[in-house]
C-alpha cells in the first residue's frame, strides 16, 4: 500500500478466513478481519455500546455484527448501520511476506 511503513501485526494465516482477531496498535485495540473474498479490514475492536469484542462478531464481506447486542458496522468505513456511534477504520493490508500491516493515516 503506497510504500508506507506501518505496524506489522503478524502472519495472515493467524486469522482463519471469515474470522477476526484483536491486536494492540500504539495502545489502541484494533479488530482485524480476514474476509472470504481474500481482503482484510480493520476497525476499532470494541463496540461503542457496551464494549463488545467485535473480533468475535459475525462477518460477511461488508459488515461485522457485535456479538453482544447485534449492532452492525460497515467494515470498510466503520460507520454504524444500527444507530450507534461509528467505529474508527484503519488502513490495512498484507505485505509481500503475507504479514498483516496497519498503515499510518496519510494527511491530504
């Protein structure tokens, strides 16, 4: 992704297809999901409603559903689709070594 250096989180194979895992990046908990289409997405790890662990939620190729109270969030943008505050989404990718990388935000 744009040649930017980022935080290397671990091997892609640590996350089974269709699941998520939580990582700590600069003191912030981030949920990283490996989607069935082969892409990865990263959002805040805790649901803003009551701190539900989003990495444990159900996913498809577009949303994650909080396992506690079934609130729904868009995985690409972090936007709530069920009236809760939005999540932060993080630029994420997989490098040539198949390592998950969270990239820094780039200011315009």
